[in-house]
C-alpha cells in the first residue's frame, strides 16, 4: 500500500458549523411553512439571506427562531393580528444583523421588511385604517431599533432584548 492510500480526511469544525446552520435553517423554514404558510416564509427568507450575508452564525440564527412562537399563537388562537409581532421580530432581527454592515443598510433592510409586510397585508385586503396603524407602529419600532443599535446595545443577549421588545411593541400597537 502506498502512503497516498492511507490519507485520512479531516473535517474542519467550520464544516460542522455550516452543516448545523443549514439543518437548523431547513427545520426553521419547515416550521414556518407549517405554522404560517408560504406567505410568512416570504417574510423570513430575506432575514435568512441577511444572516448569510452577515456571516451565517449558528447562534445568531438561533435568535431568529423564537419569532415562530407568534405563528404558533396565531394558529392556536385564530388571531391573525399576531402575524404583525412576528413580522416586527423579523424586522428587528434584520436591523440588528445589518447594523454591523452600516446604519444605512440596516435602516433600508428594516424599511423594506416593514413595507413587504404592509404589502402582504394590503394583498390580504386589510383596511386602510389597519394598514395606517400597522405602518405607524412599524415606523416607530424601526426608529426605536435604530436608537437602540446606535447606543451599541445590539450585542449578545441584549440583541435578544431588542428582538423580543420589538415584537412586544408590535403586540401593544395592536391595541391602537
């Protein structure tokens, strides 16, 4: 036997991390498809693309997954309004991840996510008064997120506070 036949291939830890990222991403998308359907997958896919753009970090993707709790609540209660906190959680995730790449990019990403949500709601025949309230609340959340990130608080677990806070503000905004 030659020395070349005895070569062993070692996989680097990054291979396992990337595989874990892809598996977790797939399971997450399946969950969103099951609980929310294709419309709400379309809100999540841009956030996943942002995560890939920002470095495909497994722990960061883990911070996006709790948004699916809103989808479960929406289905269990039959309350379609709970899709708004879901979308605002996703928007907050996009802003916090993109903030590292630049403020303008983060604001644009958040704005586009909010506009995409409002477009979906418009296509679902939401009334203009509902769209106005959701738009104003989304804009307020985007401004609050930018102020939060500007203070440098979008790191580690404090990022999770901003994500949960954004979705809770959206939930509170439903009372308007």
